[in-house]
DNA sequence: CTGTTAGCGCTTTCAT
DNA sequence: ATGAAAGCGCTAACAG
C-alpha cells in the first residue's frame, strides 16, 4: 500500500483536459451562470470523467472556514436520553451533505461539562460552528460560545437562556396530546401521567399536553399524576401507586420511553398485561420503546437536524438569530402497549 | 455576530511576537529538537500566550492528508447491535485526539450497503482512512477500499475475508466463559445457552466459550442450547422452551443483551423472578442491559477504538498489515439477573 | 465571458 | 541552528 489512492484529479487536471483556465473550472463549479453553456458542458464532462471534486482542505484554507460543524459526544447522557442521541447524530450526518458541510465529532472523557473540547476544535479551526444536543442547567457552553463569537444551534431550548432563539425542539404538548387522543379512541377510561419533576421546559410541556387533552375530552383528574426522575428504578417505585390509581382499563402517558418501560416492567411483574389491562405510552421514539413494543411519540429527528443545520448556515452567512425557536410536530406511533384488544407479544 | 471569532493567531503572529522567523515556530511545533532551548522556550511561551494552534486546513493542504478518519453511521443497525455503536462512536471520538486526528461521520439514508458515501468522502479528500464498524456478508466496502488503496480497520472480523488482519474484536469465548464461571460460583445448577444460528464468527465464538466453560465445570449438556435471530419477539419464542429445559435454579447465558432481555421478559411474564428463579446473562454491555439490571459481558470499546486508530496510523505511515487481528478481553459485569439471593428490583 | 494575479497558513527543501 | 523560497489546491478580485 502506497500513500492513499492513485492521485486524485485536481482543478488543474480538469482545466488542462477541458482546454480552459483553471479559474473557468472553478466558475463552472461555483458560479455556473457565469460560464458559456458550451464551455460549461465541456468542463462538466471532464469533471465527470475525471471524478473531480474540489479539495476540502484547499477550499477551507482559501475561504477561511472549515465547512464543518462540531458535535460533542459523551457516554454519560446515553441511557438517560433514551438512546435518541445516536439517531440524532446519524440524522445530522446525513443532513450535513445537503448543507454543504460535514460533521466532526469529538468527545471528552471527563464527566463534568467542560469547554476544553470546544476550545480545541476552534483553535485548530476544525469546525465553524457547533450543534449542542443537550444543554442543562448551569451549562457553561452557550456563554463561552457567545463570547468567542462562534455560532451554534441547540436541540432543545437553553435552560439558562430562555430568550435565546437558535434552537429547534419537538412540540412536547402536541405529542402527549396525540397520545391521549389515541388512548381515548381506544377506549381507556382513566388516563394518568407519569412525568419528571416540575421545572424543566421539556417535561412541563409534555405534562401540559396531557392535561389539556384530558380537559378537552372531559376526563382530566389532577390526582392521576406522579413525578419521577429519568431512571428505571425510581420510576418503578413511582409507577406502582399510579398504576393502582388509574386501575384496570386505565392508561398512563409517560414523559419518556425509559419511564414507560418502568411502568411496563411493574405491570408485567404483577402478572398484568400491557395494553389489555393498562395502556402505556412513552415519548422519544427510541429503540427501547420499539424493542419493548411500547407505543411512543416519535421525534422528527431528521427535521430537527435539518433545521439546526439551516440555522447554522444562516448564522455563518451573517444573518441574525431567528425571531423565535422552531417547534416541530412529533408523530404518535401506536404499539401493543396501548391496544386494548391486542395480546402483548 | 461578525464572521467567526476575533481572528485567531497564525504562525506569523507567533513568529513576530517571539522575534523569530515563522519556520522556527514550525520547527518548535514539529521538530523541537532542532531548535535551541532558549529560543524554543520563548516561542513556546508565545504559543501559549496567543493560544496558537496550527490551522488544520493549511496543514492538510500542505501535507496532502486530511488528518481525519471517516465513520459511517446509519440508523439500521441501531437496536440490532444493542446500542453499542453509539458508545463505540464516542470512544473513537475521544481516542482520536490521542492519535492526532479527528473523526468525520457521514450517513447514508439508503438501507442497502453502498459505497457512495465512502466515495464522496474520498473525493473531497475529507478523510484519509475509514473505520468499519459492522461488516457483513457480501459487504462491498472492503474490496472497494482495497482497490482504491484506502486504509481501513474494522471492528470485528471481515466476514468474506478471513485472511484480512486489520481488525480488532472482543474475545467472545472469554466473555461467555467468564459468565459461566460466575453462574457456577453463584450456585446455578444447569447452564444453558441461547445464541444466534451457527455461521457467524462472533456468535460461534460466544457459544464455544459457553461450551468449553461448561465442560471445564463438568456441567455441559448439549441439549441446553437454542438459537434465534437478534430480535426481541423471535427471541422470546425461542426462550420459552429453553427456560423450561434448564428449569428453576438454572441459568441461561445469552449471546447478546437483546436476547437476554427477551429471556427476562418471558420470565417476568410467567411470574418468575430473574436471578432468583433463573439466572440470566447477556453480552455487549449495552445500556439496555444496565437499564434492565441484566448481567452482561462488557466490551472494552475504548481499547478497541484505540487499537483501530493505531492500526490506521500504522497503515498511513506505510507499514504493512499486522500478522493477525487483535482480540481484546471483555469484562463480566454481574447484576441482579444473575444473583440468586438478591431480589430483582 | 474568460484569463491573470495573488495569497489563504503551513511545512519541506535548501542555503546560510 | 536558523532563514529564504517554493508550493500544496483553491477562489476573490480584477483585467482583458
């Protein structure tokens, strides 16, 4: 194995082959309208024949921009966020091509939020902007990026900066509302909610959707709700009394798939059947839900990724922040856990 | 917001500040031994003060290499491989820094294996090499990369090319063997195995580890095994008879966490308790197992990532393929599903 | 509409 | 041990 592949074609090779100057080739690629049709056709044919693609390094150097977006990955948030992060990373990677950029991932092994990874990426000019996938309370990153003048867009609102509008998120209330509609249509009588403690924008939105839909259907009962943190065992403990409260023939809308799994586990352990004895719905559309046959509210991760990349493009082009953040509508996906007649496999 | 941050320092800025030519700065960074100690100290101080880092674009252009490794991500394999891919991606991203490179992810939305994404990355000279995380039967990628002369390293052996040695993998037999040792020590009497159909190197290794350990303990019974594909429902059907075959007080070693979850689900649905009535162990160390309190064989993903990046460095430096692939030893992590006395939470 | 010139930041000769 | 020169591939600005 020598070094790399058989030398790939450069802009000069194309220019020579097409009998034009290399600037003309550049124009054909970047400003096609400025080139005469027949010349353009000839050049395009040579580009095709030689499989020419501009060198990203040369382009970056010349344009003083990396053409890349950074994404921090860490092991911590994994199970917590219901495995959504991976799918989001995939969608971002797919979407990047359409935005004429690519995704560079980096990771920190420290378990505390830190900006060192971001600094390293910026210093090496490896990326022009960042996508933040999980901002949290006291997150130092937004302020640091603002100060450094580096564009970013966030999946979900920024906790400490309610006025920041560079985000895209799922319409949580629409999701839980759709879940309630489905449960009512299926004939479940009482519909409870197992959520996170009040105070998170995401969790509160999802609770609100449940409440409003229940009110709309005239079945809202304030007592049919409980809170727990995003972990299986605490959720199981919170689930038990709520299951009894809604009773057989009732249903529980859960704020996340992890919590829905907890409800289902408790139910199974007491010999009752999901769907038939108790309706359960989750939220996130994670593989966890699919694997356990739990109905879930699926997030449009492809749209979120695309929106965030668009926002980054705009900011890189010098445009100001949008008027407001973008809320995207999720899709309710029914599975066995919320079908009364269907045996849970 | 103007364009990017306040212009970052270049090698010229450092040279001027340190009163040397810019080549000297370059030498300080790349060939420290060629510079007089006092000059070096002065330059290093300025580098620190100005937070100078070489521009990766300029370096790439000059050195004719991207300094990046490509990793294809797709949504397909997600649940299937027990969510390991995400953790692997994280470890690769973390490890990259130590190998003086970074990871560029790309995705294809097509559901068939294809090389178009790889071609695009290579053409744009965005990466020098690739990590392949999941080669499968009839995978077109290794042959294409070989032909194009692009280095790659694979997580797991290459199905169609048993002689290819540029891989790193987990020692599956050592993992299941450790699981059996643990189960025997815990006092489970009969130990069965629920695996994948014969024919995959990975699955067969894990089965072999179970068999050899059972033989070592004098408890091998050929009938206590069954096969299923890597999906929850088929696995549940295969699990039921095997659970009866090993009986109460027995245990089942599973070829993966997904399959272990299936066994646990069937057990719970029949009112029995994991660990107490039946021991269960999985394989992969996925969040799925952790979340469901299932004992698992954890893969040393950080070591695998590091090994693969080392191999890629070597090949980029012109060194030949290693004599043989690298097998890394996994760690058995006991949880409630394989403790006889402990109540499953 | 096309060609020429210059230079992005860096490293590798080669000469001092 | 240090400095000067050249050039990686590309595109913005200008001249023709």
